[in-house]
């Protein structure tokens, strides 16, 4: 009886304190205060899209000298296989002409050469004495990183495209907190997220095509997620280290991730030139020896 009486008495004592927010056993902790950026720009959704479209419209061609580092990821095993970094060059001309070639480390001879007309591609690998041909986008996943490397995701990565006339869009504003490990503090990063989609024929369903993240200190894109027709995340592109190249602001690092194929390509940009004349013969491989075996890829 006495025990029950004491419990009832304690409950009667602490219940009003709990309800009033004056719980006497509470403690106070100091939390890190995130640092806000010095500049946070505000634009309307229409202005954000107009800026993106203007950038895309003003670009006719692009040439970039890069270092390329490719990795095969094994996400479920927590493993990654990194390949040796090599030098390369990327050329693109609107609407969808592309050439990417790489050189072997140290000796500098040709490693591979890939060209595309926007729908189909050809890739020549002298070391293997082999030619690959196929669709711009991967339709059947291969266990080989080389066979999954297609021009389509280079086109998606080098420049964020403007919107098509049939595209629908929405813009949301968020602020994320990121850790600056070097300086041991947290940063507030205000962002605009531009969602681009199209209405599915004969329905009210909106199919997401892309999500583009802009930082609000400079209103430049820092991430683009590209989705396939089934709504799967097909390509992720991360842009970092914007710098001045040939009188234009361009990311010095571009990371391309392909979640479905578990691969990643990191481009470290050394030089960029825009709107140079790139004739048709720049997108043709002329040194393939007659009789070289050809493998068709899906």
C-alpha cells in the first residue's frame, strides 16, 4: 500500500511539470550552428528556366581537354574497382554530334576513339583490335565497363540542356546542411530544384525526365538526375569547382554515375573552348584498319 501510495504521489508531482515543459531532469546541449552563405539569390521559376535556356541556346559546340578516371562499382559489396587515370578529349556539336577519345597513360598512344551522330555510335579500341557499334544509350547491360560506355551520357553530362517546348516544369526551394570536413563546421546550402517532365499520353500522369539542382549563391547547376522512360534513375551528374575557362564559367570536375550499370566516370577538366568550328570530319574515325572485327552492342 505504501509503495502504491508513493508512486501515485510521484506521478502527481511530475505530471504537471511534464505538461508545463518544466521537467527538472532536462539538460541543455550545444549544437553546431551552420554557416549561411554570404550571398543568396532569389529568382522566379520563369527566370531560372530562361537562364538555363539562354545558356543552352548560346552554345553551338564545345571542346574539352580532360583527365578521365573510370570505376566499376559493386554497391552491395561495398567495393569499387578503379581504373588508371588517362588523358582524353571531348568534342560536341549541336544537336548531338559527339567525339570522345582517350590516350594510354605514359606512352600516350591511342586508347580508344568514339564518335556519335546522336543515334548510333562507333568506338574503336586499337589495343583490342576491335570496333564496337550500337545505340547511343545502353539497352542491354553488359558486365564490361567498356561495352557500357556510351556517348549518350557524355552528352547529358557536359552541358545541362535547356527545356523542350513540350516540357513541363516546377521549381522548389530547399536548404540542405553539409559538413565541411576540412574546416570542421557545417554549411547551409540554399538550393533551387528544377523538376522537368512531360505528361504521359492519354493520362494525367507526369513523367519525370530530369531534376536539376542549382545553388542559390551563383545559380549554377551542381547536380542533374536523368531518368529513363520507366522512371528509373539512369544517370547522375555532379558538377564541382566552377572556374573561368575561355571566358566562360565551367565546372572543373564532372562526376558521371550510372546506378543501373554500377559505373562511374570522373572528368577533371583542364581546358574548355566553346563555339569553335567543328566540321563533320571531326566526328569520323578514319584510321580503322580494314577487316577489324566489329561487335554490335544493344
